[in-house]
C-alpha cells in the first residue's frame, strides 16, 4: 500500500469520508516523505498552509512499519495528532498500528508528590484541590491536558506535578501505578511516538554523552514538525540554567520531606531559602539602569528565550560576578554542598531515614546538580565554553535566573544528529526565505546533508487576501507611532466590524492600542494575559466581531478559520530584539566571522516570523481577509522586498484604505453595516492634504505597482 491509496482520489479516506477532497500537494509531499524514510534521508520540507502537511507525513510514517518519533513544537499540535489525526487514520487503515504520547514530566501528576501534598494540607479544605484529586482517581493518563479548566499557571499543579528533579523512578512506592512510568512503557512498545521538541532535544542532548539518561525509547526515524522553532528550543537543551525558582523548590521539598530528624531538614531548607533570597537581591542590584524599562518582546521565530512582560535580560560578565554577588554565591555553594553531602546521592548514608531514603537521595542529587550548574555558569568566562556560549541574567517579578546557551546551535545540532543514522524530516509552513532554505540549513547545522522540497499553499492568496501597508504612519521608533497605530487599527476594525487579531512586538504598544480600542470600538476587545490563551481564542472564534490583541506566542499556532478572523493587524516588523543578550551575541559572532549579521540573521529571522503572523489569516479555501501592516518600512526600505517576497502566494498589496474597503465589500458583500465606517475612512483619506504624511518617505515604485494591481484585483 502507498500513501496514494490512503490520501488519493478513491483512496481509503475518500471512501470513509463522503465529500473528502484529495489535495495534489499533499499527495506529492507524502510520496516524497515515503521515499525519504525508505532511503534514510534528511529532508527539509516546506508545506504551505492548507497543504494537509500532518496527514502527508503521518500516512507514510505508519505505512513504513518503522519505529517513528513525531516531534512538534507545541503541545496543541501534539494533542491534535494524538487525539484526532491518528485515531481517524487508525479507523481506516487495514493494518493496525499503535501510538503513544510523550510529554515533559511536568505535564503528569506525580502520585508521590500528590500524597505528600495531601498529608501537608490535611487541615485545609480547598475545593480546587478536591476537584483535582477526584480527577486523579479517574484519569488513565495523569496528563494535565485532560483536566478541565486548569489555569496555565496553576500553583496547585506545580505542587503535584512530576519533574526530572523530583522523580525517583523504580524505587518509588507508587511506581506500579505511576503515570510517568506508564507513559514510558507505552512509548517503548508503540509504533509511533508523538513527542515534542523539548523532550526530543532533551533526549538528543543527553543521548550522546549519557545514553542511559535517554528520555525517548530507541527509534528509527524522526519527523520534526514546526521545525522553524528548533533553533530556539534546542539552544535551551545545550545550555545551563539556574533560577531562584529551582533553588526555592529544592528548599521547599527539603522542608517537607518525611524524616525522623525533621528539624535538621527544616533548618537546612530555611538557610537555603534565605541564601537564595540574598543572592537574588545581589543580582538584582546589578541590573543595568538602561534595562530597567518595559522591554520589547521577541515574537514568532524571533522569540529568543521568550521573555515575559516585566522581565529584564542582560549579559552576565565576569565583572558582574564580583563583590556581593560573588560572596552570596559562595554562601549558596556552601549550603548546597552541605545538603548534598548530608543527603548522600546513593542514599546509603542518610541517617535515620526510613521509607524516605530514595526521596532524600534524589534531593541530594538535586542539590549536587544545581551546585554543579552554578559552578559551570560561574567559571564559564574562563573555560572553553567562553568561546561558544553566551551567559545572561533574567530578572523579573517571579525571580532571577542565570542562563548560558550556545551562540551557534548549528554545530551542536550537527554533532547530535550525526549520531542518528535514520531518516530525519524537518517540516513547517515557514522554512524558506525568498524561496531558499539557506538560512535554516545554516542555523540548524544541516549544511548540504539534507535534500529539500517545497509544496506551496493551495490557497488563492491573489483572490482571498489583501496586504495593506500603512505607509503614512510615523516610523515605529517615533513617539507618535503608538497613538497613530491605535487610530489606524480602530479604523481597520471598523471596516471589518471587528473579527480581528492584532499582533504586537511590544507590550507597551499592545497596552496603548488596547486602551484606545476599548474606548472607541463597539466590539469585545480581548487582551492577552487577561484570560488564558485557549479562552481568548474560543471567544474570538465563537463571538464573531471580537478583536484580540496579543504578542509572542499568538504569532504562531492560532487557527481560527472563517469570518471570525478576517483581519490581521501587525504593528511592526518582527525583528529580533537586538539588545537581547543571545541575539546580540549572535550578531556579534557573525560580524566577527566577516558576515553581515543583518542579511545573514536578523532579516531572514524576521521574514520567517512575518510569514508566521501573515499565516494566521487564511486557514481554508473559503476564507478571505486583510493583513494590515502598520510599519511602512516594508515599502520604504530595500530589505522590504525580501520580506514581501517571502510571504506566501501572490497576494495583492495596497497602501490605500479605499482599496481595503473595496476588497472587503467584494469578499463580504453582506457586510452592509460596515459601510458607514468604510465611507468615513475613504472620506478621511480623500481629505488628507497633499503631503499630510510629512514624515513619510514616498512609496516605492514596487508599492505603487502593487497598489495598481490591488485595484485591478478588487475592481
Ligand atoms: S515514580 Fe516518579 S513520577 Fe511516579 S509517582 Fe513516583 S516519584 Fe512520582
């Protein structure tokens, strides 16, 4: 049997689902992937939105009969594959196959930690805990994705979740009924393992140096979806991190442990807590004045390490590791050494310990490991890693952390993948820049070892979408930009009567625009952070007319088909934040190597991020709408051509709101209620005196041509 027999005209899917339409791009892609698996190839595959990429790799993976790991960047896609796509295929495939889901340990309940938490809180009744407790009694997975309405940052979940540090494995008295053990057992025997990049790269980083620490079972082929995120995620796993959260969790667990000498444990926990606080205060005292400001966030492909709204990130240099910071570090090192020695790693010398011996030994190992990591981070400035890694500090309301990661992940990935002999397929809707895979090859260390294939989107962007560029707004760096962007965003939302997703590169702009839109728009205005992501997206989808404002993660993975998302507004071009320590180190490394960092790194990265944001608009063949870019530099600067040429399809472009109105009237002729707002927009545009946009350079010839094309299209 071939993929064609499943996906093609008259195939198994067509027979099972009346109305199923085969997609030529999907058929070609699945045949190419089948060949790559059979020939143990490395393959880069860009599949435009609507190609049907997931089935295009799942079908050949299943038919190959090999042990295959599918790795995704997000848990959403992981769940979609495991809960929707694979069950659907299992129902129609003639030969049975099995699959298992593997997520990071933090996604599963740890029965030992649950029991400890229950013992501790026996006197306090918490209805939220009672609900969670009842769920644990009936779940077969222990996976937090199955808990209804669990907030993303639930503190209760943190108390009872498993983690690499707290898991004690075979020596645990709950091991027979452990959700993590069951997850690993299922994965060991399954044909298809659905993992995510965090787990995959944790495994890859460990596998070479320490095979017995491997996270995934042995496999023959890996298919990495959402592969544009690999560089950022893999960088974390080739790096080292120590945070106050890690130290305080160790102190908390030490204070709670069940020993016959609880006073000693509690005293050590209290001292660790106090020393951690003093160390964090010393580090906070070194935050450079210039960074004590609300920061611009990274987005999409340029997300870097995903800083939060109130975090500052600054480089860690040897000068900083002096004085009070060094003194507090030595205090911390001392207390960690004392704990690690007391709770000897093999558990043999733990005095007076009874059933807690494995738990104490695990705590001892955690203390030793965090001590090692701190020492690595401290000495890095002098060691060999000084040449390859960059160190930085993150300080925010939730704590302080020190991080180190390779400046260039490519060589580490090349080494790690070098140990993997089977096929490796890297796929995403956004891998090419102006049609070339060069950037992604270089960043992932693939060199010329991978073949490539592109399957364009079947959507007709030339009819379904319009790109509007607001060339008359001030430059995004101008103080007047946020106010002007807010007014233009409101105007655009009036044309489409809401139905909009507004994507920002800074929280500052987001807040400014949100405040204004709430004053002037009659539609529900939803703002990232005010409610969980899934609730915001559900409201955008279900309450047609809603307007959602977001940054960072919403540039990717938002899939709202239909009229509920008819307008995507992007405030500015998503260049990686140049003062982010990791980005700054990459720029400086490229410069030192004689390369142009803007052309080799910043521009292609921005092009992929913009492509992701743009891709939120058209999700099906019947969708239609507008992408509005409020950053006119794309039309004025020479690099704009690279960004425009990287966008999917042949989407017409305009700089006129009148064209937006005309386009909207064509694609949604029933949208009569928007007419008044639209007339207002056109009127304002007509009334604008010649040269009103005084701080704006003239539109390029390219933009003028595109506007003419837009008129032809909409006419
Ligand atoms: S085996 Fe590990 S994860 Fe499972 S219950 Fe025990 S400590 Fe928790």
